[in-house]
């Protein structure tokens, strides 16, 4: 069980219809579009942030945009993870103890 907070890789994904005018070839409009995406990333996470843009221009004409960034898990996420790890550990121990009792009964008879 880990007693330290972990770095999480966060992914946000959305699609947008590809049109002749999107994304704009005008550099200022394109910058505004990109700034809108960057604004979804917490400011302390810019350094390692990545973006992937893919396009299905043959079918639905959709652009899929996905951003990734890493951040330290929140206190809530940490507590949930630790609670889950403790629960799984306890459940495994219960199963192992039940198996041990079954084996004792089987071989001590």
C-alpha cells in the first residue's frame, strides 16, 4: 500500500465537426482556439501537457481532440485510493483465511 500521493495522468477528450473554416487558418483565430484548449489545463500542469488531434475526414468529418497532463492526486483521490487498497487487502485476507480453514478441515480429518 502506498502512503504517498501519486501523479495522475489526466485526459480530456472531445470532438468537433471539421468544416472548411475550422480550425481557422487565420493565426489569431487559431491562437484563440488553442488558448481555449490550454485554458482547460491547470496552470501548474502546462510543462508536461500534450495534445493529440486526429481527423476522420472520410466519414463523419469529425476532429477528435485530446489533451493530457499530469498532476498530483487530490486529498480526496488519495483517500479513496488508500481506502480501496485497504478494502482489497482485507478482502484478500478474508478469502485466504477461509481457504486456510477449509484446508485445515480437509487435511486434519
